[in-house]
C-alpha cells in the first residue's frame, strides 16, 4: 500500500495591527467623559452657593418684609404684592461677589 502524505496544515497568519478594537476606543472615550463630568461635579459642589434672606420695604406703604434670594436669581426681576397693602412692586436682584443687592420699585 502506497503511503500518502497527510494534508499540510494551514499556517496561521498574523493579522496586521489595524489599531485598537472599536469597543476599546468607545470605552476609553466613555472613561474620559466620565472623568470630565466628575471633575465638574466636584467643582460645583465646592462652590459656595448664595442662599440668604434680604430685608426689603414696600415702596407704597413702607412695610418691611424679607425676600429669599438664591444664586440662580442673579439678574432677575420678581413681581410681588405687599402682604400689608396688597399693592404690586418689582424686586430687581443682582448678585456681586456672593452678596445680594435688591432694588425695589412700585409696579
């Protein structure tokens, strides 16, 4: 019986390095985004937030009351009614160096 050669084994070829796998790039990008978000949150948490009560007077009857001012109110104008004489007034809020300034005028 004649001997037959076993079929030749196919050689494994190395794949050319085409860069990192797409999932690896996405993972790296997601990590960078998360780091940025965490840094922003820590800066925001360490920032002092304005939260104070400012004494104001009604421009009509002179009755004193307090207005609660927070940092988000910077540059806003608020329409209110006096709790004593029920007449309308406008409070203009400006925040400068962590201090609230409120201007009042009759509406």
